[in-house]
């Protein structure tokens, strides 16, 4: 099977020849070893080439202007992007720079604010190249956009944004909807270009607890997720939700809204892979859960193999699981451990010829 076929099988809860393996690579040492250089930005073709050379089955692929993108000729370490968000470049922030000043300081600023054009041609050149690369290699592509929560707080800053839940909920609804509109329009283009699935990135939890209450989630965030779910359904393409952190109180609501996958089941935040599989494994595809905070940073190959086997044993039977870290691979993870995870997945994530999961 090709990587794309494995991804599609997992999304449809069908056991393929083996469990698909993926990763979000934010590691400069890994890019350096695999490509021979570190991309200046999170450039789609360069990122995809790295994934392809490692052997991953599919790639999460954002577009310039929404994640890890630095405009050309910024003239310094501080720059403002097309959203009006001011960033500072620093060695430790690659590939996603730190927000230092948002464009909006109050709800009144919404009146004169205009979001960028999701169909701007510069945004799609690299994505189209990736689709061509995927077709020739057999890899899958998951188009990636910001979610409503992340896209909106970045416009206000977290403090002002959080106050709007209580001070001006109607204005907050307006901007949440506009940010979601942007993502939906981008998703339409991704689907048209040939993406195999879609993913929106929102972070609803810290490592110990959700960032807000279930009531706030249902009132403000859930309606926008439902709009994205419905748009993806109209396009005939699965929609996956990304949120790291402890988000257990939101999982049932999110599944009920119709998401088709959940990434990354952050182990260090107390997310229980077995519980997610038992409760929702017949409804959603599960991504990730190999610890990237401690195990992948300091563990041995044998220890990594043991956790990979645990994830496969729990989430692999019946399909609906894709193996990867519980967020991403970053600079602190030795390259040998990235490859150890991959090698263990290839070795132990095999389904037998009768469609019955082969116990590792």
C-alpha cells in the first residue's frame, strides 16, 4: 500500500497492511541531517521533501500566511505579517515566531479590520507543488489551517481575547466567525487541489487542565467547529482536530460535532489513549501519543520501542490509528530517537493478511 492508502484506510477505520506513521517536524537538526540544510521558513516543498525522505506515510501541510511563515525582505528581526500581527524572530522560536503585538486592542477595532484573502496566489504555490510531489511519491497530504480559537486570540492577544468572552460576546462571535470563514475558504482550495484530509489547529488545554470551561467551549468554539465540519462534509473530505494539552472535557462534544480525527492525544498532559480508543475509537481516527517531552528527548531506543508497541497494542486493532509523537519532534530530540520511533512503527505496526491485528 502507499502512504496515502494507509492514511485513507485509517481515517475509514479499515486495517491496511500496517499502521501509518507520520510526524510534525520542527527539528532543525533533523532537517539538517535529512535535507542537508535547514529551511529559512516552514516552506511546504522543503518540509514535504524531509517527510518523504524519512519515509512517513503522510504530511500535515500548512500554507504560507498561517503558520511558520516569514515574509520576504522583512528587514530585521521584528516584522508584521498580512494579518497585522507583529512577530519577533529569534533562534529559539523557529519555525513559528513569537507574537509580540496583536493588531486589535479592543472590540471596537473590529469595525475597521479586514482579514487577508485566503485565495491570494502566493499562498498556494508551495501547496500545489506538494500535491504534485505527493502524487508521484504515493504519500498522503493533510491540509492544515488555524482553528477559530488560535486564529482569534492572535489578533487580540490572550488577555484581551479572554476578557471578550464576558465583556463583549457578540463582537467576539463576529471575529470568530470571520476567522473560521477564512479557514473554510482555504479548506475548499485544499480539497480542490487534492488534499486527502483537512486539519484545524487549536490548543484548548495546558498540560494540567483545559484553558476554559466546557460552557465557554460550547458557547463560542463548538459552533465554529460545526461550521468547519459541515463544510468538510460538503467537500466529501475528513476533518481532523488538533489540540494538545489536557482537553478530555471537550473530546465528547468534539466527536459529537462530527470531527473525523483527533491529534495528538498528549500523554504528558494526562490524555489517556486507552480511554479515547475505548470511548471514541469507532467514531474518530486517533493520531499520536508517543511522549515527546521526556521519552523522545532522553529515552533509549528500547524504551521508545516499548512505548510504540504499547500505543500500537492499544489503538491499532480495528484500524483508525496513526502512529506519531504526542505533538511534534523538536530540536531537543536526538535524530536517532526520531528514527527509533519510525523503525519501531514499521516493525511492529503490521496487520496480518487476514485483517486481524498482528500482536507485536
